C-alpha cells in the first residue's frame, strides 16, 4: 500500500545516503519545506520503483525548531528513530 511504499522508499534513500547525509523524496520535501532547508540531489533509480525518484539532501532546519522536534511533538507521534532512550520491541 501507499504507507508501505513510503516506508520502503525512506529505507532505500537512507541506505543510499552518504555519511552524515539525509536524503528525502520530493513528497517529503514538499510536506516539510517550511521547516527544513534542502538541495535538490537529483533523480535516483530506486529498487522496487518503476520511475526515478526526485530526491533532496537535507542541509538544515529553518527557525528554532528542528524537523525532528516538530515531528516528535505532533499529536499521536511516537518516539523518533534514534531518539535517546529508544528501545526496540521484539
């Protein structure tokens, strides 16, 4: 489904990113462009997707809130991956 595709795409872009780099898809950038700074990183061929994916490299946040803090403070949001104190469930 659509949610599964988004998760798969995020995982693939994460795997393709270089050290210290955060790659996001165009739809994610469009949703977060008021909170983050990013540069177009090109169209990438991504395994499992029939068309190239427009990607952006996140370079920073805008204003005082970081994108991660905005996501983690959203109503109903759970812990952010990599958040201190996070534990995996079996």
